[in-house]
C-alpha cells in the first residue's frame, strides 16, 4: 500500500521546502496578514504561511517574508486545518462523489471517510469498485471504508449481495480502503457469529481501522463490543452513553445529523472538564437540500460553539483529533512539513469560509469551487430494480373469521413490539384507524412477495410513500393505507429504476428518480436538492402528526440491525433477539 505521506516525502519536494523555509528559495504561495488556529497549543496567533507544492513549508512571523510566486492577503482572517469528516454515507445526499465534492469543499471540508455501504448492499463488490473509482481525482480527499454489513442483519433481511470475510479481505487489500466500515451487526459481534467474527478479524489482520455502530449497547454488551476489536461509534443516545463509550475507549464521531445528541455530548464534556482527544466530528447522513442550503460539517461546528464549546476545541475535534484517529500524520495541523489542506475563516464566530486549499491548490473562494471537476467515471451501477410491477393485492392482509389479532411495530424510531385487535371484512384485515401498512419488496429477485408489517404511531395518512433508499438493504418499501395508492407509488419506482415517490389522495405523484443503485443521481447537486425538497414537501403533506419528517422516518424503518422490531423483506424482525414474524397476523377468529 502506498503510504499517505509518500507524496510529501518526495526528496525533491522536501529539499525545495527546506530551502524555502530557510529563505534560500521563494514560496509558491504566501498567505500573509492572517491568524493561525493552532490545534496543539490552543492559541489563535498572528502568523504568515508559506506553501511549496502540496506542503506547508513555513509558519513564520507576520511580515518577515515577501518572496513568493503568489501572495494572498488575508486581512486578519483565521487559517485552520481543512475539516475532516470521519464518517458518512454520500448516498444519503443522493449525489455522486463528484457532486459531493462540489458542495463540501467550498464549505471547508477537505477530507471525508466514506462508507459506501448503500451501493455495496445494492451492487456488491462491483459497486464498491465503482465507488473507489468515483472517489479518485477530486479536490476532496475521499478515504473509502470497506462495507462490513452486507446485509446489515444476516438472516433478518436480504440485500443485493453478501459480503463475507473473503470479500472484506479483498476490499482491505485496495490502497484506497482505510478500514472496515461501521460494524452494525451488533448481535453477530457480541454472540461471536462465524460470519461477523471473520469480517472483524479480516480488519484486525489488515492493521486497518475497524469502525463501529453501537446503538443502545451498554454494560457487558458494550464491553464485549469493544473487546471484539471495534474502535469507534457514532450512534450516541445521550449524556450517559457518551461517557460510557469514552470510558470504554471508543473514538466518538459526533454527528451533524443528530443535533440533540451533539448537545448531549457537550454536556458530557462539561462534566469531564475537557474535550477528550478521542472525539471527532462526522455528518453520517445529510439530505441533499440540507447539504446545499446549510452545509455538511459547518453547521455542527457552529452548533457546538453556540452551545458553549471553545472554538479551537471544536476545530481540534474536526481536524487534529480526526487525523490522529485515522493515522494521517500529514493532516490536521497548520505546521511546517504538513499537507497544505487549509480553510480560511473570516472569524471563529460566524465561521464564514473565505478560501480553501487542498494539497496547496486553492480549490474554493467565497463559497465557489475554483478548480475543474472531472466527469463521473463510467460503469455506474444502474438497472438495479429486478422487480415486476405489483398489484393492489400485495398490500392486503388476508384473514379468516371476523376479527384478527395483529403483531404491530409500535412507535417510530425507538420501536417496540405490540399487538392490536381489528376487524376482518370479506377476508381482508381492516387496518385500525391509527395504523398504516409497511410493505418491503426484495428488489434483487429473491421473492415477489413483500414482507408486511403494521405500524403504530405514524400519524394520519392521506396518500402513499415509496422508497428504495431504505437502510440498509435498500429494498423497495411502501407505506400507506390505500392499496391503490401504494401500488401506484411502488410501480412509479419500479419503472424509474429507483428513488422516492409520494402519491396524494387524488393520485398526484411527486417522484425523485435515482438511477445509480436506486440511491444516487448523477444530476448536479442543486438540481437534486430542488427535486428532493419538492419530494419532501409532498411526503409531509400526505402524513401529518409524525415526530420527525416522513422521509427520515421511512428510510430508517427497515434498519434491522437495531434493537426492536423492524419490517424487512422477510417480515417483522428484531436485530437484538433474532425474532422473525413472517406475517403480521397473530390469529384470526
């Protein structure tokens, strides 16, 4: 594997940087009149910077040098290391890596760690190879993780591929792959299933990082998860959970997509009286309209500072802490000999991004990319909907007698098992007024019959919603009460190759087409942002009274690896107990 410092350790570059630092040669770029945010000392100090190629050659007193091919006056602005996002799924932003770079580099993010778990679940190793190819040659450094849970809950769902230890070893041999992506099959790890033990061991044998997903783990189970070799977690559930996971030695990835939990982390740090070195920042899942309008990591940086954290401490989490966690000695500091990945903020209050440099190249100015982007590579996985059009009968529960007892999934997100009594009419179960039906079709050819589940606590519905963005196997899920509208929504996505569809009571449909694996589009970011905003508005109009927006609830409703009941293509399943109910019908009488 090529060492990440190899480019910087070229002897000719080092020789030129040393000469420039001593004043025996000029800099390529001189950043003068600014302040340096020092991630080691915590200082905000006046200094100028000299760059040579991709490297910082010198950080020296203001005004002491003026010899450079290009001089940039910063007018008191703050130079910090480029932001590092330690865990995300580009697929949640529904754009390709090229489009993602176009949006986040002008926001100051210069390095991301991408788990292409979604495309891996759809298209297997070939899709992950495409993800690696699509990450190359961009002004954004994309460090790829090898998807560990394809599917995320073996035996409880069926995806488009199955990754075993051999597949993991193959991916870990690729130089772009930095480790095993978030290990989500918590039960498999703790119970030492042969499948998950082999995958984790492949990561340990490679000497690369094994990233984690420890939602809801505590006590002995949390200790067991760490003992298995899992090293990080972003699935934080509260103040006590933050402290428990820090004490268990996990590197924490504080999420931009869960602001309430980020504030819980701030409270935990206040209790400790310090921000531990093992705290980093990530986005995980950001929808395209939010990404374009608000940004990736920057809203989290501002949130944490606004909650009372010292700005340098926040930046350290997003730079030096992350670089040390990833073993990237070239990143995370504004210091000589380090990589010139830099972001220039107007100040550390508003964090307005004035300039961004990646490997010494000025890549963005005042919110706009200033370097060309190459086209997406060929071979994107398309045509992944192996499913014939469906009829209304797929969305009805047959039963005998005049009454029935149903298994239900009670409450969204933090789900629990429940039962409900209801009426049967003409051999068909009538859904209780406060329930909806969720149907999950395997879109990879394993079956043409959906897994069915009855959901409680999903508000009042006047339409239907369908999606192939469905964590984590990305089958086709359909939600609603009216079989006609549900079939219409499902068939819209079967025809389009995947995406999301909202159908109102009159049959008017808003469809967001995503041709790559049914989860990504090659359209420009602003176009997808606009289309998704329309889709989100249409979906919110058909389902009212939900605790969070329908789109966010729907794409996580099949997350079978998490505790509690979730509907998959196999029925209602439980990620921590292994329970499967292949029918929502308990009894009929």
